[in-house]
């Protein structure tokens, strides 16, 4: 470190000899020479000066743009999860962690955004006899059933809690395995009063607790209904929509041997 710092110091001035072989020029000639050099150095045409300023500004902006472009985050990598026992597979962001005991067959969540997660749920093989996802009706009817299930799960006994929900889209697609899948997207907002025990209505001001996007992919195999669920805050969905849709597109239901 000392070597690097020493190399950055300005060079020391050489020691002047005590005698000179040539006499100093007169003070008048020195002043005239310096004045002429100053005038020559500053005599730049105005057009050239403006061109220099503009070119410096343009190159600095281009350089800044390049730095910003290089700093843009790329899409995250994915890991594949295959359940050969229950018969499904999917891809999930490689930085997500698995949470056991969450109630679903499988559950992964973002380690930083705790409200962002995915899970897979299935109907019981003993009580369901699904042949195709069309047994749910058209995608629009399936969307209503999915939303109703979400609202049932989010029912609260707290005073002053209110939910607002909306079906954003429903669709169907046939994947490369030849199977039909439904996709459902809903938005749910939760409001709660700031003072639910207040007597006067003006003291019970509702506030937004959370605003989330829920994405479901439905498929049928092995006489069972499979549902991939993705949950994310609306503010995060805008940034990670591409990655979340890749997870949705990767979901497959597979035939179980035996």
C-alpha cells in the first residue's frame, strides 16, 4: 500500500544549483513572454469551444448510458423440482428456499420478499375422479371457483376487515405434452380499520393491509386436480412478471407409474 500511495505523490522539485551558467532574463522580457503565451493558449475560436463542450457532454451521456445498461439485472436462474410420487414437475427461482410444514404438498418462497411464494396442491385421489381440467367448466367458471377458494381461505374473524377481489384474466393452453391447462389470475386487497373498537365511524378509518396478485395453473392427471399457486405483492409483480410466468409455463402434471 505504501508503494502505491508513494507513486501517487507529485514528484519532488529538483534542488536548484547555487550558480547558473546563463544569466536570468530581464523581468520585462519574462512578463512579455508569459503574457503572449497566455494569450496564445486562450485564443480558441468560439465555435471550436462550443463544439468541444457539446462533444464532451454527448460522450459523457453515452458513457453513463452504457454504465446503466450494464447494471440492469438479468433474469434469475431456475431449478427444477420433480415429484415422481405425486406426478408433477415445475421450475422455481434458484434463490428461493423450501419451507416444510406449510400445509401444501410443496412450498417455496423468496427469502427476501416473504409474501412471494409458490405452492402445489392436489385433490384427494380417493374422493376425486377428474378426467380433464374441463370438468371444472370453461376457464371463466374455473376462475370463479379459484377466487372463491382464495376468499374462503382468507376469511378473518377480526372486526373491520374487508377484502376486495377481482378476476384479472382466465385462459387455457395446450402444452408440449399435449395436456390442457387452465390459467387464472386474480387480485385481492385486504383493508382493516385503524381502530376497530372505536365507537364513532369517523374513528374507524380503513387502511390497506396488503395488495397481492395470485396466479394459478390447473391441470388434471391420475384422476386428480393439480393446482400450482403463485403469490406475490402487486408492487413486486411488475418487476418479476417474466420470471413468474416462466414458473407458470413450466408446470406439468405427469402420469404416475403403477
